[in-house]
C-alpha cells in the first residue's frame, strides 16, 4: 500500500467515524473526538493552561478595550453553551486536557489552542484530522462569477455550533 492509498483509507475511516458519531439533539449537532488510538494518554496540563490564561489576563490589563471585548466574547460563549465552566477537576487519568486559549487581536476573538504542547504532547497529535473538505477556492470563485446573482452567508460562528459529546468534555 503506497502513501496515497493509506491516505485514502485514513480519510475514509475518519469520515465514517465522524458520520457514525454525529448526533443531533434538536438544537445542535454533537460529535465525538476522532482519536487516532482509543487508548491515547495525555498528561494533565492544568497548570500549563492556567499559566496561559494568566498571561492573557496580564496582557488584557494593559488594553482595557480589548479586555472588554474578550470578556464579552467569553460571556457569549458561556451563554450560548459553546463552552462550560469546569467545576470538577477530576476525571479519567490520561484523558484530561485543558484547552489553552489566546486572543486574536485583529478582531478580538477567543481561540482555543489544540496544538499547545505540554509534557511533549498536544491534543491535536492524538486526533485524526480527516480529509481536507474545503473546496478549491479558484473553482468556487469561478462558479460564483458564472451567474448574475450570487448568495453569501455569515459562517463566522459555524464551528461553534457543533458541540462535543459529553463523555469527551474532560479532554477539552
């Protein structure tokens, strides 16, 4: 099996896993994390994520306007159930991962960092990325120009509409 055949098999497996774990509760879709290995072990990165949060807080103290935007953004995430407050810090050893965050300054928004390294591990290293599903931008632009009327949509919070299955929330 050459590399392209392996990539096709991996992509097919990732899509099948996604489709088999996708659920709709009448309000929002939820999915399970696409682990590369079911027994993947993660170090508890609580203190690392806490340090990152403290760095954000320090930088926001120097920029009150950005701090207000960041606080509003986090409050909105809580109200919309995009995130939840962690009250119980216990969980399955090797399956607890606190997702560090940082602020993007161009338009203040909160970004969770699955690539953040701690103890030689990162959450993204243990997840199957699946196939690239984005359409070729050139083809999209050519199709868009083909007709007199074009449609557009605001998808700025599209990914936030997909929830994480409850059994996987200790990982994030």
